C-alpha cells in the first residue's frame, strides 16, 4: 500500500513541477495521471503491481475526498436562495447541454469515422 | 467541560472522524437501498456533516482546515485514474479523434450556456463568472474562478453540485438521450461531472469509468484554455 502511494505521490509531484516549469494551464495531478499512464504502459504493469492496488483503493473512495469541499454548501445556502432561479436554471441547463453535446458529438463522429473506414 | 467540548468539536480528530462516519453512513444507505441513484455517499455525507456542524456551532472554515488531511488525497486519487485507463488502453484505438473533438465542444457548450443562462435569468455578472468554470474538476475550477474574477469558494460548491447531479442522474439522462456506447457515456459524464461523476461511472462499468476519468482530465485542460476567451467574448 505505502509503496503504491509513494508512486502516486511521485507522479503527482512530477506533474506539479512540469506544470510550474512550462506554465501549462493544466492541473498538476492531471499531468501526473498522464505520467503514470505512460509508466504503466512502458512497464506493462499487471494487476499485482503495488501502484495498481493502491490506485484501486483510493478510487473506490473517490467520493469521500470531495466531502470537505462539498460541505461548503452550508455557507452558501443564503446566497443560493437569493439567486435561486439563475443558479438552478444555469447549473442544470448547462450541465444537461454539456452532457448532450459531448455524448452526441462522440457518437456521431464515431459513426462517421466507422462508415468512412468501412467503405 | 465547556472548554473541552469546544476543543473537541474543532479538533481535526473529531472533524476527520465526523467526515469518515458521514461517508460510511452514506455508503451504508447506498447498499441498503440496493444502490439507489439518490443515495450517493458524498451527498448523504454533506447533509449529515452540514447539519452536525451547524448544531455544534462549528464554522465551515474551521471544518475545512481540520479536514485538509482528507482533501489532500484528491491529488493522488486523480493520478490514480491512470489505472482504469491503462486497463482500457486498447479501447482508445479509433476513439482518439472523436474524443479530442467532443471534449472541447463540450467545454465551449458548458461555459457558454452557464454564462448565458445566468444572464438570461437575471443573475449578475459576478454570478456568471462564478458559474462559468463549474464543469472542470474542483482544484481547477477554483483556480479558474479566481483568474476571471468569480467567487472561488462558491465555484467549488457549484462544481460539487454539478458532480452530484451527474452521479445521481447522469446515467439515466444519457440513456434518455440514447447514448449507449460505453466510451461515449463515460466521456460525457466526466466532461460535466468530473471526479464525482467518474466515481458513479466506475460503479456502472469499468470502461465507462476509465473514459470518464480521462474526460475529466481533458475537460480541465480544455476549460483552462477556452474559459478566458469565452468570458472575454460573452461578458
């Protein structure tokens, strides 16, 4: 477990340092994800790798890690009530529009590319 | 007695314990209800903890500082999403082009509709700036909100609510929209509901979860690049 977590933190640190050096507009952990993906690929890591087991353990409880930020909603309940209409409409409307845009664009492009490839 | 009580409710030991217990009860409720979509552990935990804090008169700022230990692991957990992706790596073949086009399209739609809908419904410019980055995952949306002059802590809350919306309703809405391909479903969920949507996607299907995690990363990148441009044009 500790060895696996060490790998995860090392990848995150590499990501954070790369982001700061290049001023890239991406979060460090996302670059760390790319670094770990490449490492796993190059080393052909299997299910028994320590980092794989540690990662599965953390991901299983991903929702827990959002709780501290989420509890902040109690502070904003007053503000949310005052602006309830624009907040609810924009949040739900834009969430739905984004979901449909990505889902449909992906499916249409897949179909388009598949039909072009099979011709 | 009073001093000890005050010390206790503000100590990280109590606050971290409270968080773990709230989350544990949330998981219990999910299992008891046979995985009812509304019984998302994060949602149940937020309600239980929020209620407890207001009853015990603990400020949110104190709670947040005391639970830094838990929030810290969000970074390594994001890195960890490389693992499900690694398992699904061969399914990336033939999918790279649709993915790299759909994610920026999604980011533009998310940002533009956030800003326009807030303005149409009578919200002020500050609210529009606070709402605009909400599709990107929390650490990113907070930083972006600060950069464009929104209210970062409120952006964090809106981001979490968008995530919970995805965990609760995402799979059902995607089915209604007739998006059946596992990869496309994951991509869509990750693009609007980041890590919280990803955690639900992982429960649904490994492929869906892997692509949701990937989409979360790509959306963070696309939103970071596109947000300042769209804000300049629309506000």
